[in-house]
């Protein structure tokens, strides 16, 4: 399929404001999410706001509020342009820490993934694909985790798992705004994790709906799971895998338009106990992996 099929036809970032009952800014989000709270009676449009974007004030106390610079990141406006070259057209989103690895992370590290979802133009996306493969090969050798292209594996898919994928795809295909946004996010995440994809498309939904639970399907050997297991057992922990991918993106693509407060050492909530995070020397970690031979 042509990459053009995946290029965004609408802005990724609406930068709508979601406010706590006392007016504190909780985060920016898309208009659809903000409107959902209003439609469910959980918030109201803030008519007193002078902002040019949608502003919704919640009518209940949220479970959490922004903490430190990590939380503040989610309150900042994001620009709809390529973070590498600044191009504003023909852009699509890309997970800098690939879903192939992240889908195995603990739930508290997967709840807020938008820090590592960045916009790239068509050309920069293509370039990053080549740079991405460089690090995958390094990880493959270091973690004894063969890439899917190195094996021709097939396995019987779990019937219940496939049925859940089909059910999620059908629900999203028929969704006319009646499914709660939180549920939509879960359904979309289920499909994206399963197919190791970056964005929900009509093609992806059709592919999911056409799965057959009783037949064998070609599947990727779990390179991602083997890499995850390796870093989990490493003294520096899984956070170092995040840091490694972010360093690789910075070093190879030299992005000039990253969102404000985007950080190599970002973790979503300061209440998350990342005991090894401060022990990781990001430059030393990256140098060590780039020095590995892949032959």
C-alpha cells in the first residue's frame, strides 16, 4: 500500500484545553475527546475563555493533575508540522519508541504514550525507517532476538485473541460517536498493538475484520518480547530501552522542531517509581549500542 494512504488528512493536534473544576489546565487534547466529556455530562464548554481553541471544564475532580515537567509536557500546545524539517503538509505520526517493544511495557508506562508520538513528513518518515532498522539490528544481536525477516515462523493464533481483535475492529468500523472515547482508545490500542501499527486506517480495520480464528496466519517472531525481556533483566531496567530509542532519533535525525519539554529522560508521571532511571547515562548507553557490530 502506498504511504500516501497513511498521510493525515486532518491535523493531529487540535490543542483543545481540558480544565479541572478550579480552572487548572490538565492537558491539551483533540476536540473529539474534549467534546466527549460534554456529551456525557462530565464537563461544560468554557464560554468565558478567550482562547481560540475548544476549552472544556470538567465537573468532577480528575484522578490526577500535572506533576513537574513530565506532567507539564502534556499541557503544552503541539505544532502540526514535521519535527525534523518543519514541513507542514504530507505529515503522519510515528512512534519513536516502536510499538513492537512498547506493547510489552507495564501498564503505567503505556497509559500515556503521546510523548513518543511525533509527526514526520513523508521524506523524513522514509529516512527514519532506515535509521530505525539500524537500531533494531543492534538490538537483535545484543539481545539474541532475531528480527521477523530472519525467520519464517507461523503459529496457530489463539482463537479468543483473534475474536477479540475482530470484535474491536467491527466496533470501530460501526462507531458513530456512541462509544465512549475511553473505550475507543482501548479498542484502537488493542488493534495497534496486535498489528504493530502506528495509526488506525480503513485498510487496517478491513485486515482485522478478515482474520479467521481457525486458520494459521503468518505472524512476526517475537523480537520485541525478547528485547523487552532482556532489558527487564538488565540492571538499568526497561526505562533504558526508551532512552535508547529517543537518543537514536535525536542522533540520526537531528530534529529541529521537537515539542516543548520533550525529553530523552521523560517518564509520564513522577509518581511512577523508575528506580534505575537516574542511573542511566544516556550518551554512554547509546555509544555502547552503536559500537556493536551487526555481522
